[in-house]
């Protein structure tokens, strides 16, 4: 409990620091004054320039809120998939949702219109379609194990990746190609209160549901025969967890594009801090996911004059961490075999 309270404190401090940082720095005193004025509390002697108020309330605050929700949603989805498939390297896009969303976005950019809401709607729909096709393909097999669903997801991902590559091959290299590539790499540069209002009804209830039912994931990590012997309908609960997680990931990808690595590495960090018991793991994962993506977005919009795509920044931190996991697992296995 003390550790979780410390994490909440770190979360709040991170929010405050991210509100201050950016290409337009805002001093801590001005941030406090703007927050107090936004809460209806008058601060005598405080007067922020109109430009600062516009940047703070219309750009920075919605951007941070969006990064918190998306970071928490994708990270929780990663933890859920790692539990369901009993695979520490399972990521939220394992069933093809990211590939489907990228294909849908590219399709809208290429053949429909570059309007943001059209691209987001197309990305969301095709993300759901991809996972649905993976489930349909898996249902044709007599084997109901999670590995069949994973293989089906890999197949569907490959199909949508091929479709995405074909669209990029046809795209105008001077206009459409740049839009598709930048969207695929992900960015929060289009964050707005409208996007917050669109993503909130999906991500917040999804995070809440996964937190409420996190205890049952402890049972789902056991073998199917053991779970069925307890009288639990494992197939129904698996569909529930996959559906909610897929909706969160599809909504996140539709809003900001691909956000790489976060759904893989944050659950591992949370597991190190909170243990493997999912009623503790899921809330910690949500907080860490929000903190991680807030920091990554602050780096993306601060280190250069032009904004760096978010997946580049997350990959810089994520790839070395995966290498660390591989090396640690290899050392642990070597030590175990040497001790025999």
C-alpha cells in the first residue's frame, strides 16, 4: 500500500513537470496559477498572457490527459494478454488490432478523405475487424488453446500488413505517403479536447472493468482443465478480456497512431514492483503506463524543434529493455542448469 501511494505521488509530480515542459516552457508558478484559476480559485496578482492560457488549456492539458488514458489502456491490455496467453512477450497487438487499425487509417487517407475523424473511425473499425477475423479463424480449429488464437492473430496481422504495404506502394509519395508514415509512427500533436471526449468513454470504462475483474486473471493463468474443473466458463471470460482490451487498443491507435513497446515493457516493470497477483498488478500497470507515456511524449515534443513520432521515442527505451529481459532470462536458465 505504501508503494502504491508513492507511485501516486510520482504520478502527480510527473503530471506537474509535464505541464511545465515543452517547446513553450511554462514556469511552475504559472502552472499553479493556471490550475487555480481553472478551478475557480482567484489568485491575487496572477495574470497569465492569453497565449500561455491558450497553450496550457487547449494543447498541453488535453495532450497530457490523452497520454495518461492511452498509456494506462495499452499497458493494461498488455498485462491482460500476457496473463491470458501465459506468455511474457505477448503484446496488445498480438491479435492484429494494430495492423488492422493502420490498414484502416491508410485506406482512409488513400481513398476517402484526410479528415481526422474519418481516419480515426476507419482505423477503429478495421482494428475491431482484424481481431474478429482472428477469432473466426481460430474457431475453425478443433484446438481451443490460446496458442491457436495467437497464431490466427499472426496470420491476420500478416494479411493486413500486406494490404498496408500495397496501399503505401500506390500512395502519392509527395502527399499521401507522408501522412500514412507519420500516422503509423504515432503522435500526440493533434491532441485536443475533442479527442479526449471521444477516447474517454472507451478507455476509462475499459480501465475500470479490467481493474474490477483483475482478480479473475489469476485463475485464467492456470491450465484450461484446472479452470474448467472450478466451474468457470473460461471461453466466455477470455472473450470478455480480449474484447475490452481490443476496444481500448483500437481506440488508442485510432486516436494517435501506433504506440510501440509500452504494452510489452510496462507490465513487466509493474510485475517487478507489485508482484504477479493481478488485483495489485493491474492498478500499478495503469499508473506506470500513464507516467511512462507522459514522459515519452514530453521527450518527443521537447528535444527537437520538430516533434518526434512517439513510437521512435518509446522504441529507444523499449528495445534495450527487451534485450535486458532476454539476457536476464538466459542467465537465470544458465544458473538453473548449472545448479543441477
